[in-house]
C-alpha cells in the first residue's frame, strides 16, 4: 500500500476477486471467469492496475463507470472480444473532449467486477475501490450513481464488431436503460457500456465503498475454506455477515430470455433444518425475492445468494437446474441502497412487486 | 430562377410537391400532409428554402441527408414534434465539428419529401433537387448514396422528447439500419435520422436527379386534372411515363406491424379490362411486387403505385381497405437503381424474393 492508500492489483488477487464477485452477483451479473482470464493476460503482459480508495484523487477528477450489458445467459456462450468497454469509454471521452482519471465498476457482482479492471489495464488507469451497486442488478439505472443524480448522457455502447453508439442526450436514466438495452440486443445481447464521467467528489459520496476489497476478502475466505476442507457456506457467512435462510433441492426452474433479460422462477423443497418447507425465488437476471412457505423473507435490494450446498460455489441463475442442492444465504445491502430515493429504483415495487414493502435484513444469524 | 439555376420553394409549391411525393411513395413513405403543413407554417413565418440543381455548389460542399424513420402506420397517429431531423443533423455536425451546406432527401416518396424542407427552413439551408431513392423504400441502406459508398457513420437519430442517439461507428449500412430501426422503435416508431455528410461531388454522381421538380410536376398535373375534371390516372400516366397495369377492387388485405415495419399483402379482383383476372401486391411499408394472375409483372426497385380509381388519390398501404377500387400503375425507377450494386440492396432478392429476377419496366404504354 502506498501513501494514498492505493495498492496494485496482483495476478494472485484476480481469482479470489472473481470468486467473491460471482457470489455478490446474487445469481446474476454474469460469470466473471472469462474477464478474470483476460485481466490475467493483460497483467502478465505488463499492465499495472492500481486500486484507489475512495478518498484518493482530487474532487474534480473525472471517473468513468464501465460495465458489460446483456443477458448473462447469452454471455455464457458469446464471449466479449475484450475491448468493448474500452471503446465505449473512449467514445464518451471523445464526445466531451475529456479524459478519465480512474474507472469504477457499475456493479461489483459478477462479470462487471472485471470489466473496469480490463479497461483500466488497456487504458493505463487505476480503478476505484467501490462500485455502484454493492451487488448485481439487471438494469442500467440501478446504480447508486444514477439514484443520486449522475447524468444519463453522454453514454456509449460498443460491441465486438467495432460498432459504437453514443447516447448523446437522453431524457433520464430510464431512457438510457431502454436505448442501451435495445442496442445491446441488436449487438447480440453482449456489449460494453460507458456512462458520462462523474466528478470524484460525487463518486466519494455515492459509491458503495470498499467493494473490490470486500469481493477479494470473500474470495480469499472461500479459497481458504476449500483448502482447509471447511464448510464453505459457514465461512462465507462468517466472512460477510450473511445469514443462512434456507437449504434445499431445486424441484422446478423456468427461465426465458425476454427483452434482453433472463426472467423466471425457481422452486426449492427444504432439506435439513428446512425439511417440510418450500422456498421460491423470483429471477430477473439476479435473484429478486425469496419466499419461504409463502412468506417473503428476503427481497431486493438485499442480497439473495444461492451456494452449492456441498462445494459452496455460487450458483448463478443461468446454471440453476433441477436436482441441485443449494444453500440460500441473505446479506444486507449497503445503506445507500435503502433510502427512499433508492427504493424507488431498486426496491421490490420497482421490480414489479407492489404487494411487497421492503423489510431490510439485519446483520447476524437468525434462527432457522 | 437565379444564375445558378436555383429557385425558391414557394408556399404554392408545397401542396403539389406533397401530392407528387405521396404518389412517388409507392404506397409507403408516410403521408407528407403534416410535413407540408409544417413547411407552410415555417415559410409563412419568413423562412426561405431555395432548391439547388445538382450542378450547384462546389465539390467539397458538405450535404446532409435527413429523413424520418419509423413505421408509416404509426406516423399516422404519432405526429412528429417537428425538429427531430434538425436535432439529429446538429448532432452529426457537432460530432464532426462541421456544418452542412445544403440538405437532400433520403427519399422523395412520401413524408420524407418534406423533412429536408422543414430542416432546411429551421437551419437556413437550401435543399438539393434530387434524392436517394426516386421513390420510397422501407430501409435506411436503400439509397443510391449508400449503394454507391456513402459512409454509414456518424449518423444520429432524435425523437420528440429530446433524446439524441449518435451512431458513432457502425460497421456498414446494414448495421446502421439495424441500430437506427431498433432505436426508432424504442423512440415510439417515429424519429428523425441524419446521416454523415456527403461531399457535393459524390452527391452529384449518386443522387437520383431532379426529383423535387418531378414530384412538383406530378402534383401540378394531378391538381390541374382535378380542376379540369379530367381522368387523373390518365394524366398521371401522361405526366410521368407510367403505365396502367391493373384496375380492380381490393378483396383481401392483411398487414402487421413487425420489427418496426408494416408488412402484408393485398389481393385485388379485376375490373374493366382486367375483369376475370386477379392481382396480388406484397407490402413492406411500400408496394414491393405486383403479381397479375400469378405472374410477377412489376417488382422492386420499379415503382408500383395504387391510385384511387375515381379520384386518382394515391392510396398508401396503411389506408388500403376492403372494397377500395384501385388503378395500379407502374413507373420505371431511375437507372442508378438498376445496376448490379443497386440490385444487391433494392432488388427483389434483397426483399426476400429469391425466385424473382428483376425484369425492368420500359417507359410507355403497353397493352392490357
């Protein structure tokens, strides 16, 4: 660590970072594995990516937010060419005649944990230790940045074929989501998005802090538990403050690709302490709501994470299948995601559950 | 007319221009009536729009091509706010740091005859006497400009809400069509598109020449025939060199809005000289192919125009209905649309009729 609290991201950090990020993906966000390999390749070729704490940089430094956009179920098959976010960021810079001073992730959960690292390595920039969600969410406007007033334009989207589309003026973040989603679908449902630069003082106030470090810590705990043959689910709960909410076997799962999203639902019959109970999880790329015996017990924006009951591997919504044995853990989201402003964008009502009123999780174990 | 052969578009020109343009719309292109009213309003407020022949302006003058994009069936109900093309053109200018010297229509057929006039009045620019189709076509790439190598980017699209999307780099004209179409659908299927500036020497070589004048001439002939209670269909054929191919009554019409297009087919049973015959017209916004008794007799890119048998009013595909009595006339398209390069983009095969080989119409009457 240097005087400003920054530290270089090492090759050895990439695997635990990707594991922790996959877990924070709450079933979505796409698999960070390919991005991890690409980051590793760039670091091996000599690129350096420093991670800056939120108190680094001057107030007027311009921060770029980049991330992949598309349906995770497509991302599994259609691998990004690797410079999509870079080209999108350059297009935003070019339109405004500015240069970014650092990058930050739109979402630490899933593949978008790696996109800013890849772009930073390509552009010679540092990344900020934080992100706009503290998890994964399915839509562009669902970041703390947009919730607290980041400008929706100019933003840009780029694909693997050299196509670059700039959203020069968009009315609001919902129109950005709409245009970016439709364009990403035209691009084959996998593209890189860069949004308008944000001032560092704004990012300091609005980013979910320390989430690169958090993902790394979780990933290291998982790897350590595996090496020591400990119960991974228990270690993850201990490392994160998460609570075990259900264990069971998937009995039914349906998903469809609709409007660029994976939507669906999974049913789980209880095992162990939950024998005789039934759980249900609603999905829109990510896990949205967990019901146990008909009662909603965890709901967005809190994190619902499915882990393989034996290995502790996070199970993403696109690989959920009949017969899987899962542990469902719940993790409270950051307070920035629980304000009335945030509820309007990422609360249960925003996801189409008017009957649910957000009941926040508390940290610490509860009885089963 | 001044020394350079240019002439001012007068208020009295607007109605005949819109009538001729509607006829050249070959069933599509949208109704130019609202655009005519908007142009009139602008001229009445003091705007001046000069029409320049293709030999005006220096070789390096930059020409902007603008036009509305969307499904005509939507355009009937969703009226453009009026500055969509203007804002799209400004976005292209801004991205490149240039200014247009004049505007040209993407398609003289239908509503897009008026869009460059409106934008020219708003921007204080002249318009060129020519266009990129000599008719109407459903897709962005179907202009002589793109067929002969115009750059597909940067282009820009704007809606009535202030949203502006710039297609900064697109691989080719088909990708531009794809992105612009999807964005126009997101914008409510009615938006203004401006493409990259073209040099005047390129436009001179590639534009379908004199089509503003042609539309005016047709419109004046229609108005004159109406005033003199002459047979409008005959006057139109005489004024344009078109041939009457069928007269009959619509017995079946189906249309659907699909991917931003109106697609469908109309069936017509013969009347008069065509008693006992049956015709069929395929539609994708415009009339694509006319079959008479199972034989394809006119096909894209030649013009298939339905006129009301009694009034001579052009009948657009969105107002075709059961029981209408129509005269179907055919008009040869300009030679620039009949080259092998053009066939690849606007020939019957490009429209999904692999079984058809383009057989060009000849000018002059044929026997029924």
